[in-house]
């Protein structure tokens, strides 16, 4: 299940908790609601289902970063 960050559009920032509730009804497993930055985190089976929720400006899937072990030479 991919982790996602949902950006809330400017018109819905004051209602970010209602957007979070709508996202949960659409299938989001809620992580955190971050009103100061206008974002909501969580995980969902199919991130595409969140695009149609009112108040959603963008849905971004989390990226993984892999770093070499500390004992490896720096390239």
C-alpha cells in the first residue's frame, strides 16, 4: 500500500479536517493532517481514487531513497 501526501487546495485549507474525512471515505488510511502546510499524509491501495475528492490539489506518492552503507566509498 503506497504512502501518499495530499496537498489541499487554497479554497479548502480552512476545512482541511473535512477534506481528510472525505479522503478516508475514499479509502485513505489517514496518517497526519498538517494544517500549517496544507497537507494530509496516509496510505491507500490506489492513489488515483483520491484525485476526485473535493479540496484535493495534488496527490503525490512517497519516494524511497536508498543510501549506501557508511563503509562504502563515496562516489
